C-alpha cells in the first residue's frame, strides 16, 4: 500500500526552533513548507534544511504573519499547491526586545498582538478546509514557559494593543502568548467531534541567535549570554514540535499544553477559566470577524 506523505506548514521556519523542526520533520518523511516573511532569509534556510535533512521535499511560502492580506494570499497559494494540510505549526513570533515604542502592522494593529495572536487565527481560519482534508489534522500553537513567571497575567480586554499604557515588549509578548493558549483550549473544544486536534507547546528557555537583533544594547547581550547558559538548544526544543506533529500516541489528544519533555502541563488558573476564554475569543472576533470551524460554522 502506498503511504500518503504528510504535509506540515511551519511559520517562521527560517530560524531557531522552527528551522530545526523543519529539518526533523523532513527527515522523518514529511513534506515541509516553511512560512517566511523574508524570501532571502527563507532561501538560505531552505538550502540548509535540505542539506541537513538530506531531503528535497521542502518548500518556501512567503507569509507575513502581521498582515491579513499576506496571510490570505499565502493561503491561496497553498491551496493551489496542496490538497490537504496535516500539520500547521504557528511558530513565528515577534519578540523584538529592542523596541521602545509600539509599532503598527500594515493593518494598523500593534505588531506583537497582530503577529503572535491575530495572524495565527487568520491563518488557521483560511487553511481550515485543507486541514479538514487530512485524515487527522493537527494545529499546534506556541506559548512560553515565561508565562509561569506571570501567573496573574490576563489579557487586557480594554487595551490589548498598549494604546493607553506604556509598551512593555515582554508584557505585550506574554499577553499574546497567553491569548494563544486560551485560543488553543477554545478551538480544541469547538473541534472536539472532528479528527482535528489542537495543542499548544510551552517552549522553555532556548538559545537564541542574539545577532538577529542588531539594535539590542550591550547590557542586554550580556544578560542573554548569561541566560543562554541555562538554555536548551533549538534542536532539542524542536523535538517536542516533531513529537506533537508526528506521534501516533497523541492522535486523540487535544486541548493540551505540552512542555519540552512532551509532558502535559497546566497553564494559569485564569487561562483555563471558561468565562475568561470566552471573553478573549470575543475580543479576538473583533479583529478576525469570525472563526472558521471544520464544518464551516462559526
Ligand atoms: N527562544 C526562546 O527562549 C523561546 C522561549 C519561549 C517561547 N519561544 C517561542 O518559540 C517560537 C520560536 O522562537 P525562536 O526562539 O526560534 O525565535 P527566532 O529564531 O527569533 O524565530 C522567530 C521566527 O519568527 C519569524 N517571524 C517574526 N515575525 C514574523 C512575521 N511578521 N511574519 C512571519 N514570520 C515572522 C522570524 O522571521 P525573521 O527571520 O524574518 O525575523 C523567525 O523566523 C516563537 O513562537 C517564540 O515565541 C521561544
């Protein structure tokens, strides 16, 4: 019997954990599509992923996760190329620690909120019919272990974009990741009678290439060098991405939060409470209009 190849789209696949996950998934036989906003960086990564995985079935998809137009265009390109999407990993994220002032996306939304929370939902919506065509589709969102240090954090329903408070990049980032955890629980519940699973990964402290942020101060570089002594490699963290994307042990597992040891963990009490989840989804709907489910109901 001919095995049907599985396809995974991973956003931000040109760098860090996303690139390592792309290598691992290609190695185990996935067709991998890396979503990248910058084609030059994407082409360099593509060559490296092909070389390291010794596989050729890897492609680039240009996508800017902070732009609705770009996401819709990329989704259409994907639909012209493939008939089903087995795994969607929302790995791309904006965490520009050098930023002092809020920046707006082309859609006029604060970019951390746009890239890390709104973009992934627009993308899931627009490729849901491809995921539905998979025998067992998987949607994987990415959060952060740093949330453990902010157990009382909530999504500011009145000011998610830091329009009336001073921007703190870490606060904006953690707020967006918290919203993704809550979206994961909500979507898993909506899709519970389908074959599609939705899970979130709590990424731990992973070595980052600090040279990716040329504007970072010397002091921050020093802090990062200390932090990186306690970090795991992107390659090791990517193993959890690969596990969640491919393991048959979790075919039926949905609405869970996984750590870097592939174990389920809990998120903050706030994030698990239904009324808070509903409030965050209501806020999110103001940005995305509607959320597409597998039966096209919203
Ligand atoms: N590293 C850690 O310690 C850590 C801890 C907790 C959570 N995480 C999470 O783990 C994931 C991977 O992080 P990483 O450490 O591998 O970071 P990374 O190396 O900085 O990778 C981030 C990726 O996101 C892409 N990206 C950013 N904005 C984008 C946009 N608007 N559209 C499309 N792509 C965009 C970047 O593309 P460019 O190359 O074009 O910038 C890059 O490919 C992220 O979700 C992050 O929040 C990381």
